[in-house]
């Protein structure tokens, strides 16, 4: 009887040690992101054309949401020589903040500023690149720090921080 008792206690001790040797840790909970900040854009290609009559195009960009409500615009970079001045970039002192992550669209329009080219008339829209924010909140590469998109003859890379 004593041997059975010792064997039983030994068995319980082994079961307890084996059962407790690995702590069950709770599965990590995913942090839900509620906004994204646009901190920089780079444009490395734009559609060819005669943007200015006498010089190279003068880039500036405007930023808006899916309802064309403006987030603002950049300053103009004058006489951008495509063979020597790529990429054209805009960095933001105060990032553009987007809170509609489920259906928000960031529209980036690239213009040629014609204020120095009076014969050309009004500013020329060189192209628009639309970023659907929801595309970057799911999948294996969600919440990327940068996204490159080719649209309307423009290659545009945006830099993002997620909160």
C-alpha cells in the first residue's frame, strides 16, 4: 500500500511538473490603428508633355480627401529638370492626418505652376494619384511605412506613420 501511495504521489508530481512547465500566455491583442499621418511624398516620374513654353515644369502638389476637401498644397519647386532633379518631394512640418481608414481616399494632384509663364495660361494638371487608405489596413503588409503607386503616368511614393 505504501508503494502504491508513493507511486501515486510521484505520478501526480510528474503530471503537475509537466503540466505547469509551460505557462500559457495570452495571445497578443492587436492594436487598432485609428489614423494615419502623411509625412512625405516623392514623385519620380510624371507624364511627358510641353508643360512650360520656355523652361522645365514647376511642380507643386495639392492634397485632398475623397470629397475633394483640401488638406492643403505644397510650395512650388521651380524648373524641375526630369533628367537631373528626381525625385520631386514634399515633406510636411505638420503631417496630413487622415482618420477615415475604412473608406478614405487621399488624392494627390501634381500641377505645373504657370505664374512664371504668362503665355501658358492657368496651371496645368499633370496628373492625379489616388490612394485608397483601406487598402493598407488589411492583409500581410498592413500599416506600411511607405506605399508606391503608378497612376496616370505618375509614380508617387507616400510615407506614412500609423497611430
